[in-house]
C-alpha cells in the first residue's frame, strides 16, 4: 500500500523501459504530472537513467520516505542519484513531479 499511488490510476509512461525497473505516469491537469520510477534493481553505481527525459523535475523524492532525490539532465537522459540503501530492497519508487508543460 505504500506505493499504491504509483500504481492505481496511473498509465504507462510512454518512455523506454529501463533495465532497472519500470515507469508509470499520472497526469494531473492543469497542474502537471507525476512520473513514477519503480526501482526493482538499484544500479551498482546508484545512478538510474531515464532515457528520453531531458528536463529536470520540479521535485523528486522516494515515495515511501519522502527523502529528496538529486537529479541531473545529461545527454543520455535524466539521471536519478538514488539513496543507498533504498527503503525496500524489492521495490522502491521515486516520484518525479513536473509542473504543467513537463
């Protein structure tokens, strides 16, 4: 139930699926949208890349703990610097909030 908002009422993100997990999205017009990065396998270097996204989110955090997640835009896509350890070793979700136009 901790990550229910990342599943219920969401849809596929329409982006390439990463090898470390999957992506869902919730649109909240007119305010914007939330992209959920479901991390099943934390990359060894702690950097999860979201290909196809080059805009920084307005806010990024671990859904379960509300811990902030640092992000940066690169040519490869948006990079999430994941906390170590993540709160759940089976699945943790990072929420990325984008205001309208994101």
